[in-house]
C-alpha cells in the first residue's frame, strides 16, 4: 500500500449463525426456508450469488445445516470459513506458492482430487476461475446436492460470470456448450444482497428452467419487494411470484411433501 501499512482482519465467530437466527433477523421468510430445506434434502444443486459482504458464506452455512448427518461432505475454500455440524466432513483449503514459486495448490486441484474421495456433497466456498468447469462437470456426473457461491449483482449476472470463469479454464468451449452445461447442472440460484439499511436479505430465489435458443431461461419463485422506509430501515415483504417451480414436482416424486400454498402469490398480485 502506497501510504503506509494496511491491516485487514476478517474475523469469524466460533459459533455460526443458524438458519433460525437468520429467519429471526429477517434474511428470508418461513416459506422460503421451508422450500430451501426440501431443495437441499432433495439433493438439488444450488448457487448462492451476491456482492461482497452480502452474506453468501453465512447463508451457505445455513443451507448446509440441512444436509443429513450420514452424508460425507467435502468443502473446498480459499480460506477456511465454513463451520458445519456434520461428522463426515473433510475440509480442504487452497495454498499459495512459496517464495520459490513452488507448492501452489489451487481450488481446481482440490476439486479434481475431491472427486476421488467418494463425496456425497461437494461445497465450494466460492468459484473464482477455471474450477467452475470442474464444479459443473461434477454436478452433471452424479454429485447431486452440491453447493457453491459466486460474486454477482443478480441471478442473471451469476450465469454470465460462471460462463466467463469456465472460459478461464483454458478450454476453448463454445458458449452454447457452456450454457447447456450450466442449465443441466444447476437447479436454483439464490441471490442475497446487503441493502442500504445494512440488512442482508435474500432478494430472489430463481429456478433455471432450460434453454431458449442460446439463452438460459429463468423464473423467479420468491422475491423481496420493498414498500418504503420506516426510519432508516427498508420495509417490505418476501412474496411468492405465483409460479410453481419444476423442481417441486421432482421433489414430490422423491417423497418430499411440499405444500403448494408456499408458491401462492399474495391476493394483490393475482
């Protein structure tokens, strides 16, 4: 740093925020939590997107809380931040090169090796580069129920960023092939945002429904709708859009009881 030493401390508590606490703090609603619990137990692949400091890692930990204790989980992170409750948990962390420029271990190296460790779930703390391709391929080859986060300003931007990161893998893949991989691998994108009042909220839960031409298609299932301000706090409600997601039928076929009332839009939106 030009003007003198700068110290940055990223400190995490010994106890993570659980989903019940996040619900009480207003990060999401009860129907959203009930839906996401079924999604995680039903082994659907989910991407958590959001800006810096939006609460992606915290929310990812809350989602992972739902994973059954009998499953083997492998987490891959740049710096170990996730705290899980499950017993069968293997933690892996990237390593920078030493002063001689040797010994670097990338997230892509860890992900490739994780596939040989019989994981039930793979959780990548954040995809930043070419490991996005390996993550998508893992999701497409039997490792259902995987989770990851990505920096993005919206669910649509999250797909665009994933496509860019796949290109960073060094393979010259056509855009359509990359998008087909994403559509096949991913079921939901949960977008979190830190609003102007400092409160972190789930702004949108969107389902990826397929391709139309060369464009991935999405539909929002739940959204946060602002209704103004009271003092400094943004007021609003978490509402269903009225669209019943395709994943709901998949989960019901697997024996999960998902009430259709969860997806009913408020009367004023009908």
